[in-house]
């Protein structure tokens, strides 16, 4: 009897299978709102998906390349607040992880904009 493989939970914390959650956005589906984009970008950091991060970064602030080779172990994402008005939104969050055995938390408020029915990350301000 074959043992059934458990689905891989999405890193964003939704308790859904990765393929049914952020994985579908990484595969090309547009995020329906800035909050979903924020969560899928966190998952992209966890999964090392620089291609997705660059694709969802607004062209006005997007770097030409993104190096994700630093050995970060991510522990979780906590959404603090989400505000949206028309084609602009902000998401405040706390992301926790470890780099070379040192724990850290990134507390940030990120700005997003919607253009041509697609949400993009614009920039973020570290708040702690």
C-alpha cells in the first residue's frame, strides 16, 4: 500500500496547499489584490523565486536583478494591516527568519499599485 503524500503547505501561512495558494500566482496567474500579492511575494522569497519577485515589482523601482543566495530560513509572515483605495494599497507586515543562525524580524509597510488590472509592489518602508 502506497503512503499518500501530504500536500506542501503554502509558506504564506494560509494552511492551503502551495499549488492552490501562492503557487498559482508564481505560475502566472495575477493576484486579485495587493494583500494576496504581498503574501505571494513572501512565499516567493521562501521559495527563492526571484523571477516572480521581479515580475511583480513596479518598473519605476524594480532592480535589474535580484540575488536570493543569502541563506535565509523563513519562519512566518504576520499581516498587521491592509488598506486599499482604488488602484493603491498598503500592507504592513512582520516577517520572521534566521540568517546564519541569527534571528531577525522585518517590520515593513509596503506600497502597491494596480496598473492594467495587475497589482505591483512599489516599495517598502522598514518601521522597526
